[in-house]
C-alpha cells in the first residue's frame, strides 16, 4: 500500500483563500464577490491587495450571482463566495437562469458544506448541494479533499471556461495531497491500488478512505482507493477499470446518499458494469448541532463505517 503522509492539518477553505491570493497576482481578469463573509471565505488577502477587483455584496446572495453573471460579459472571471447553503439552495433560481442556462463563466465557491459545519446545525449544514448543482446542464462540480487540492482546484478553475461549483469546508483536516500535484478537472486520482474492493471517496471522506484501507489491509483485504474530486464530469473510465478488477465498490461522501457521488457511480455501473455497491453517506436526513467529530461519528461518515461497508459489499460478490 502506498502511504500518504499528513503534512500538517489545515482547513480546506484556507486552500481556497491561498488560491485566490495567487490568482489575484497572476490573472487581472479574476474578480471576487462575497456575501458578507470575507473572513470565513479567506478573502482577506485578495481584498487587501486588489480592492478594485473585490465586491462586498452583503447578505444579498441572489444579487451576488446576478452581478457575477454580468461581469462575465466584460471578460471578467468572477469567483463568488459564501456558505454552501447560501451558495446553492438560497440562489438556485439565479444560478439556473443567469449562470447555467446562460453558460456564464462564473465560479460558485462554497465553504462550510456538509455536517462538518458543526455547531451551526441543520439549517446551515446543506447535504443536497452536490445533487442540486450536478443536475444543472453544463455545470462542473468539484469537491476537494484537503488544503493543497483546494488551492490547486481554485487555480485550475480560472483556466476552465464555463460555470462551475467548488465545494470545500471549515474543519481542519489532514493535508496529504502533494503541493505540486496538478489538478485536472474530470480526472480521478488512484491513491492506492487494490484487488478486493474499490473505495470511491470525495471531499473529507478521502482521508477516511485511506485510513480504512490500512485497517482492511491488516485484515487481509486489498482495497483500491480512488479520489473523485470532480463529480461532474465524472471519470467513468477510472471507475469502470477499477470495479472490473475488484468486482465491488463502496462510495463515501459527506452528502445525502440521494443525489450525490454514490448515485452517479451507481448510474455508471448500471449502464456499463453492474456490480455490488454500498453507500457511506447521510441516509436521507438533516443534520443537527454538534462538533464535526461527533456528527461524523453519529452519521457514520468515517473510516470505521467504510471498513464495515467494504466487508458487507465483498460478501455480496
């Protein structure tokens, strides 16, 4: 098993902030818009260094999306930023009509996604945002796993033309992606090769999948771990190649099991290579208030749940 080292835990939103700082220096067409959450989205450096390209819209997210769509007409590359719940659910109509339908080059960047938002509770812990965004025609959907990958994805989106959704979070998590690893939109990363079961993970669950693979190895089970950072377009080739070898798959995500990565993988298997699949995800419920660690434990979003799902799916082969 290839070992991935935690080089120092960081929050993924800071990776976004670092990416925006670099983009501000290298691409004068990049502009930033924020809905009254500058510190939470780590926009501080961008605002300080490029005040003429930073727009504080206030608590008016629908207006922010409309302004961003308009800025693209003049050749600007707008990155909008607020919490994931406000980035998607609150402004879905504006995203659908002004960005997706109009094919505008807007980058919708969303922090504090999923259960790991923690103590703010169910009203803010959106668990359906990936489903909402992936159903929009032409929308690219990215969910990064750590600081380095979030920074790399932010930089890559500035070079990618078309509407995109970038999802990241608040909690401090292991940072294990090599700092120099290029981010290729739509290209999965095989983190560990295996023969008995495929674990396909996204976001904060990628590290948990690696921990699970080590635990499975100790039990004599060889697990292949794939980081699906781009949920749309989905790297179906990588998924099918792996499952053809292992014969079964577990998907792991900090999202409702309805509409997320797991369903995209299931659709791929049904169409091309039917195989047993187990889901590690929230089972169609809202979240609640608690620490990120408590919530991930209660809702079964951790390495222990991934190990159990792998043993279950292997028995189904």
